[in-house]
C-alpha cells in the first residue's frame, strides 16, 4: 500500500510487540505488512542484538532498525550496521574500566545475580530483595552510572544518561526520521525513558503497575486497555490515521505540540 503519511513505530519487544495471544500478534503484524511502505519499524529492547537477529528470522515483519541492550547498542538499516554518531556517543559514555568498577560494587551485594550472555555497554543482574537492590543502586550511581530496576526482577547498570529513550532520540536524529510522527510502545519501567522523551506513546494494557504509576500525568502517553500487540495496534491505527500530527486518542494527546 502506498501512502503519503508516514509513521515511525519504536516498540519494546517482550510483553509489548511480542505480547498478547497469537491472534492479537497476527493482527498487528498483518497491519504492519499492509502499511509497510508508510511505516518505519524500530525494535527497542533490553534484549541483545544477537537475540534480536535470531528473533527476526521467526517474524513475518522485519524491523528497519534495532536498539538493543536497554539503549546501549544500535544497529541500523538493511545490514543492521552501527551508526557512527551513536557509536561515538555510547563509547564515550562507557569508560574502559566500567566493568571492573561495577563488579567491585556488586560483589558486596551477593543477592543480585548477574544475567548471563549480556552484551552492550551495560551490566545486568536479577534481584529478589528490593532493599538490597536499592542499596546496590545507591553505590552504583555514586560511581557515575545509572541503575535501572524494572519488573521487580531486573537490575541494569547503564552509562549515565543512556537508556532506551535518549538513544531513540539520537537515532531518530541520525536517520532524519520525524520525531513528531513517532509512536513509542512499552510495558515496564524499562520503557519509562521512552515516555520521558515526550514522544507520542502507548503503555499497553499488561503494563507493570510501577510504570502505570510513573506515567500518571504524562499527557503524551495513551494507556491502552488491550495487552501486548493488541495495545500497540490499538494506538498505532489511530495515530497513523490522524491528519493532525498531534492527534488525540481517547482524550490523551499522542504527541506534544513541540518536539
């Protein structure tokens, strides 16, 4: 289908683009296929690039660009190649001794278990005890890194100021993609930084309660009642079809008046 209106969908994977039942996922993927010429699809995930490459082979739709490892890795275009401006920024944000400094702190918090197979410019852990995770967070942030806790399970150590949202904004700029026509989608605190960009957003129906609390008052975020892929499609159809680049869904503005 050839269309003049263009939309960028920047979506989380687990629980969002991959969420919902098979019927709901098929409906979203079919809609994307039908409107493919008018849509730029960006996967924005805590997953690594290797996982995303493998996943792509199983999906009926192929993303145009990838942001992985909670915003610390970017791969763009048909070959999923690095973007030079993003690589320079990310490298400058992650000191060569970052790993050893983080490990020194985390050894004092044995209740946090390192996640295997994690790449990118980050370190990731699982936690059970919120109090211990909070104590580790204080120490990590005192070193100049960011600590992101999500889904009452995940503890990510990231370069200061680097998360999904900031990396997405820089990616849009590097690729000359329209921020005012970008819809972001997510379901956990891992995705909060995308909503913090003030880009149009949808928090899907199965969203983490802590995310729901965090986005109270966010006029740019639509809280869909539908889970996973159904929630994405719920917002995507309305956002794509509106003539007004700052259109409204169910009383929620989907984009700020300036970006």
